C-alpha cells in the first residue's frame, strides 16, 4: 500500500517535471525551427521543409547586431568584474571583522534585496542623468554593481571557511588582504562560478532598464536591439525575428551546455538553487 | 642562535565577565618541550593562542626570546604553529601548503626549494608533493602540517592537540616522531593535549591546568610521584590514582575525614590478613596486567595486579598498601599535605 503511494507520487512528480521541461523548451524549439527554415514554414510544420541560414544572414545585415553583441559582452563583463570586486570586499568585511554598526549595515544590505530594481527606474534615471552618463554602457551597469545578493552570498560562503585556516595564514605572516586573496577567494571559488552565472545570464537578458537608459546603437545591448528590430512597425517577419533571437541567446546557451557540469556542481556547493 | 625562551608573567584572560585564564606564570626553557595538559575547557588552548598572538591577554605579559611580544601580531613573534585539524589549504597541493608561509615571508625561490626538499625528505613526503591534502591519509596530512611548521625554521613551535584526529597506533608513532624532530632541530615547543599518556611520554615539563589556573608545573616524574593536588593525582596515571576518604581509620597515617587519601592502583596489593575489605565489581584483563575494581562502601577502588587474577566478580578482597605509597590531600582545597617518602601527615 505504502509502496504504491510512493509509486504514484513519483509518477506524478516525473510527469510534472516533463511538462515543465516541455513548456520551457517549446518556445526555444519554435525559435530554432523558424530560424532555420524559409518564412513560409515558420507557422506550419513539415518534417522535410528545406533548411536555410538565409534568415541569419538577413538579420545580421538589417540591424547592427555585431555592435549589440559587443555592447552586451562589454556590459556583462563590466558588471561582473565590478560585482566581484565590490561584493568580495564588502562580504569580507562582514564575514571576518567586527566593527561598530556591523549588523545595522548588514541589515541595510539585506533590505536592498527586497526592493525590485524596476521600482527605482525613475530615481536611477535621474541619478545617471546627473552623473552625465545617459546612453552609455556603464550607465546600464551602474545600478547593479553593488549587488546585495552577491554580498550576501559571498558572506555566507566566507563564513563557512574554517577559522583555523585563517589563523594558520595569520601565523604564516599573511596580511588581511593576503588572507582574502589567498585563502578566502580560492576557497569560495564555486560560489564565484555560480554567482557569475546568475549575474551574466541576468544582465545578458535584462531589458527594461537598458531600454530606458540607452538611445543609440553605441550603447544598446542585444535585448534592446532585438526588441526594436522586432517591433511591429518594422513589419513582422517571424523567421528573421527568431533568427535574431537565436543569435541573442546562443552564446549563453552554448556556454551553459559546455560548462554544465561545473555549473551544477558549483550550485550544489554554494547552496544556490 | 638567539634564545627562544618563553616567559608568561601574570597573564589573565577574560571574555566579558567570563574569566578564561587567571594568574598564569611559567617559563618554557630554550629547547624544552612543554606540554599544557588538562581536561577540555581548562584554558590550555587559550594559553597557546595567547603565546601565538591569536588572542591578546587581558593583562600580563608574554615574552619570547627575550622580547616582549604581548601586543605583537602572530607574524612578528617568530613562531610556527600546528593546528588540531591541520589547517591545510584544500586548494593547494602538498608543496604549496608547505611553502605557503615562505612565500608570504618573501624567502628567495632558491632557498624555498632547498628547504622544501629537506623538509619533505625529513618527513617522508617527497613522493606526495603534487597531491592535494584530500587525497592523503590522516597521518600524511599531519606530516604536511608539521612540514609547514619546520620549513619556517623558527625556533618556537606551538602545537594545538596535533594528534587528536589520528588513530591510536598512528598517534604513538607520530608522537615519537614529533619528539625526535623537536630534539634534533632543538625547537622550543609548547604542546597542548588532553591526553595524559601523550603528555607523560613526550614532555620535558608538564603544566597541568584546571579551570583556567595552573594546578602543577613540573617534570612528568614530579606529577606522577608527587601530585600537588588531588586533581593532579586523579588526572595523571592510567588508571588514575584512587582518591579515597573515610570517617574511620583508612590507613595508619590517615588522620581523619578532613583529608583525602590518594593511592595508585599499582601500589595496592591483595592481602589475606590486613587492609580494608572490598567487593569485586569489575575485572578488566589487559594482558600484562589486570584491573580489578572493588566497591568499598560508597567508593570504588581500582587496583592492578600482574598477569591474570583468580578473583571473580562478587568476591571479597582485602586490600593493603604500604604507608610510604600514600598521598594525603586536604579535603577542602585538594592541596597535598603529606610527604609520601616520610609517610606522615602533618
């Protein structure tokens, strides 16, 4: 009786998992289908429809995708580098040192986790405008660089590092910065990988803020470029739009498939799920 | 080489209102192996951490090699330290772990390689240089930790329960190895342990601690033969000393119930005619000798006899001892009041 209950539970779970997987996969499959076939097949399915890469060629030439790709690449790199540096230093402070008001400051950092970035759209726009950075790549990244999530995650990871290791390094003559660089950072490697993945994919896909703050080809990331490209006023050609979409997501998809094992392991190690 | 004597003077340490250490005064001579011994929570590790500079004393001074180091950070104290869990860096291989401190101290590369080679040969680690600590056994990890301490070539080495994670056989081997290394390299070593056998076998001098205070400081023989307190008597020796008390006459020179009588198990003999009568409650055969635990009134008395015993559980035995073997302690303070050689209480 009990065994059967478990059996049914398992079946339902498996079914649910497959359904969720299929739901996630469908648009991707459609995008690939439509991108690799001539326009007339984009909404009708025929197994032996002729394959083509013509859509990609056209999409590539219709809009400055190479520039968008470069912008996005610079953007995610810039954000990730800044986040690693800022969050590492902040997390190190919270994890290892005692200072006046530490808990209050940490609570403020956590508070930031609860605010959706979209709420601050207008305020952030004003700040960026005052800084004279409108329509630049750093302007897209700036609001995200001191990431509360990153600080929190790294602090938790740093806190699990045995005190003895830090003391051993102290006895061996390392400075506070030396201990951070040679003990804390290497030991939190899996957290860095996991966080890096979350950050890159979030900012690669981020849309609303970049749309608001950019207005020229020189700063526009892929997502915004793609939206403008696919806007109804330029006529809806699904084949070209999906080809552009595939180009947009391909680098991330390829990277994830290549490093899948490391990523999954890192997530398991760092406890982000 | 400069002297590396360690002197602690009137050291106190407390966290808030909780006093961890009080009135710590001792000298660890040049090239001496001093063991800090005591039950958990007695302050032995705290004392070591104070010497290392990982904690600062609330008051008092610490001197190493003729220099007051009380307020210096660990790196300026010219010490090396071995931690209980070895504190090896899991992301570095054996060679990198051993050289960790030398790189931080900017020792030239050629010198580093030479010292690494010597240390590895000394500890039998040469073939493991490229492995990560996780791929090695407990004993090998222990050796890496020792290597890191030796390669620094400083004359003071601090050890915090270095053998407590090893199995019994390995522990014995390693403690002999540590002792011979210490003597060969003429290191001044402060060694923390809760294992009295380890302390007795390895030490030049032992400091026995309890509740943040020093109970007794002396050679292993001193602690064994002339325990300064009932606690020392009951802590040192395996099995430990019997600490007995009685309202009636317990021994010729036992004055009254305001005293404890201490008698070592090996000094108790079974007699036909005289002595106190106890009932056997347990017998442990150890091979070379046998432990017999007897119930005498409310108290248990342990004695050892050579070889095997004919006694059975439930038997009554008459237990006897010689007057010169008893130790008397004040019942309130636990402090020794007799001279066992004289055998008379004052």
